[in-house]
C-alpha cells in the first residue's frame, strides 16, 4: 500500500480525487495534469508526455519495486545519484540520496563528483535547473516526463516576450538619473529554462522562495520596476513585506492588451505581477486558519509564501519549505503546528516529529498533481535501464539557453536569503 493509499483510505471522503489511488501511468497517455491540486488547470498543448511504462513495472507490487530499486542502485554505485523533492511521496523519498527543495537539490547534485547521472525525483523545471548547473558530461533524468508544474506552465516564453515588448514600448529603455533601467525581469525558480534565460539576457535574475526579498532588493537597486513571474502570490507577499503598496502592484494578464491595465497604472507600478499561481498553495484559505485557531488554541500557523496574501497575513509566519522544516525542527517545547504547504511534506514532518502535533491546514488530501506522477515504478524502470546502459528521459537544456539561464542563476546564487 502506498502513502497516498493510506491517506485516502484513512479519510475516504476527504480526498480531492479518488483517481489518486490509481497508478500515475493511468494518466500518462491522456492530456491534463492528472488527479491532485492541478487537475482543474489547463495544460499547454505541447507539454511533455510520458510514453507507456512497461507492464513489468506497472504490475509489480510495492515490495518487488523497492527490491528492484535497491538492487539497481547497488549495481550503479556512485555513478548515479537520486534526488528527492520534499513534496515527493515517501515510497520515492526513501530511495533518495538527497532530500530538499529545488535549489538545494540542484546544488546537491554538484557535490557528487562521480555521479554520471542525476535521477531527479521532482518536476520538469527542477530537472532543467539541475542540467544547467550540472558538470559537463553529467546527465539528468526525470523518471516521468509528465511531471511538469502547472505554475511554471502559466508563463510561456512567447507570452513573456510579448509582455516585455509592450512594457518596453511604454517605458522606453533609458535609465533614470540614478542609473536604474525602467524595468528588471525576475523569475521564480519555478519556471522554464527559457524564462531563466530571458532574465539572463535582460539584466534580470532568478529567485527562490527563500531569497525573494534579497532578490527584489537587488532588482530595485538596478531598476525602477520589476516584472515578476510566474507566481503572483510570492511576488505580492514579498513586495508587500518590503513596503510596496498593493496599488503599485498591477497584475499582468497575458490574454489582454497591456495585461488588462491602463498605461498610468503600469507607469506608477513598482512590481508588475504575472497572473500565475500554484494550485497546491491556492487551496489554503483564511477560514482554514481561523478554524485551526478555534479548534486548537495556541496553534502555530506557518504557511508557504505561494499562498494567497490574506492567508499569509492571517498566519503567524510564512516561509519556504526549508524555513518550515527548520521552524518545526527548532521547536523545543511540544507545539501544535498547522502547516500550509504540500501534504506529503506535512505528513513527513508529522512522522519525524511525534513530540509535536502537526497537521495540514487543508483537511482535504490533495497532493501536487505533477509530483504525484513520480512513482517507484518509474524509478525502478529508469534505474534498470541505466544498469542496462540505456538512458531514458534525459532532460537536456540547449547550451545557448543554458548559458543565458546560468547568468540569471549566478546572480541568484550571490543573493543570500535574509535568514541564511
Ligand atoms: S507544488 Fe505547485 S509550484 Fe510546486 S510543482 Fe506542484 S504545482 Fe508546481
């Protein structure tokens, strides 16, 4: 039985989709994100699809798959490193050499000098970033190509280029008396390599949820305004914390001229927010925070900054997955935590720290649709293919894109988080 099965069977009326009990391969041939938080989002037509997983892996039971993964790992030795994101299911995480957020994992890959292959148990943009930062000769494999990210898909290169052209026409390109250019692009790590490269080409930078404030400070030193994509919530929450008034943060809807704004609104803007969001974190509400406080007086509410602003405002704290993990680990007295982030991570924290009461703010079990697409069946498949000296599902960013993206990533590396 998988951890998803346990979640669903222990609360049969509380799962967002009964399809979560099926193997992810059931959804590989159909368009869409599959069951989970992103199931209502529209997937781009060109999104990568996974070919059919061989029956031997679809039909194997959990014990068999784990034994095969362990045997293949032993055969491959340190030629392969397996990275697992915090939001992955436990059955995958137990085989990971490193567990972390997207940026920690991209860095972790570089600390394993002998690894010829990085198997990235996460989603597509993370595997791209690992490929950009990997050593020459290292390959990155994503066990299921359908593991994309609905938020990253909300900003495509053509739409951002079109937005940029409109903004340049409005603002011009001349720097002001302090040498600040009219606008600087900032992309969240959760974006395609093409958009990281866009930022590299246009004097911009990448941010994570840990260093977003430092990155915005960097950008405001060099630009009069920021175009922030794809996550409106991280952009708004961070800029608001830095004192930017909400009326100076217009939203850019890529389907409308000037993003649905007036020229005056855009001229007065400090941060232009792209109309993107994470469907996992969008599920959290102020009502859930209020209920947690009513049910558990003294509860400590911590949410991720991808949550909508009213939820962040209602919480006690907001921070990245790493911040949340460290906050729980640092609590000395038994504490009740209500956490607003992905369910797999919350349940793992609850298991790791039984001295605390830890629960997810959202009572409905609804994991990230795309993280869910990685399953031990795919991991066993790619590892056994590697043992047979074949390399399936290699993620390769073209060098001209990677070179520009590296510029923006290097700027990000220099921007240390406030709490580092
Ligand atoms: S949790 Fe949200 S941002 Fe992360 S991979 Fe899933 S959809 Fe994308």
